[in-house]
């Protein structure tokens, strides 16, 4: 006999599960959805448990991007989607081990760019992300890890007001006394005016 217990689930989480199940064409029975989510989580944990216990993490190293074991890979080609997964240290599609470029070009008539055509969902991820986006995020994280944090700048100390230098008094030369005007009449000052005619300069010049 199977027993059941009640577990509290936030309303928004339950509604999101029901909505996602409807998009996937699955049953929208809340109990069935929650049970399947729990079983999926347990299966993912059991897959990672042996590697974590042995201190060895398996996965596929794609350039700077590491895809741990259990990663799901989706490829879109001419409107059709097909899926592969990371098993051990390889990308496996229908029993075949392929590189990302081989997987992207498998159903295409030309060489494809795997960074743009492949979408990745690692264990623990909620959604698929393009490989190019994951590569940019990884590059940003590596750069942040290599760059030391900047030390906060010390507040600038207020500068002391400049003290004006004491001006030395400038010695001024003593003012020279002006001799008093001589008011005594000189020689010939008292003689009568002898000039009887006065001429203008222009009259003389143009006569």
C-alpha cells in the first residue's frame, strides 16, 4: 500500500509547473507533475553522486566552456530539433560520439557554426541557452576572477589654507621739498610794453 503525505508548495511555483507541463503536452494533474519533478531531481542527484564521491567530475571540455555530465544539447536545423547529451566525457547522439561541430553539421548540407546552432542546458539550469551566450558568460566570469578588486580610494584630506607671507614694508624715498617761488620782480620786469602790433601767424605766412 502506497502512502502519501501533503507537502506545501508555493502557489506561483505550482502554477509554473502546471503551465510548463501544458507546454510539453503532459498531464496537468498537480500531484503527477510534482511527483515527476521530484523523481527527475532524484535521478539527477544520483547521477552526480558517484562522481562527487570519488572526487572526479566527468564532462566534455569545449574550448573554454565545460559541459558536465548530464548536460542536454539541442540543435536546430532547418526548423527541426534533435537532442544529444553529455555522457561521461563525450557528447553522444544516438549512440555516436560527436564533436560540437559534427553535431551541428550532422543534418545540414553545409558547415555550421556550432556556437550559434547549439543550445545547452546543464544540470541545474532551468532553460536552454545558446552556446555563444554561455561562452560570453564564462569569459566574463574568468575575467572577474583574474582582476583583483580595486581598493577604495581614501577620502582626500582638506588642504590647509595658504598662509600669506608677511609683506615687508617698502621704504619710500623722502619727498623733496619744492623751493618757494621768487615773487621779486627781475631786471626789466617793470619796463613798459614796447610791442605795438600783434600779427597772426597765418596772416604773415600768406601775405
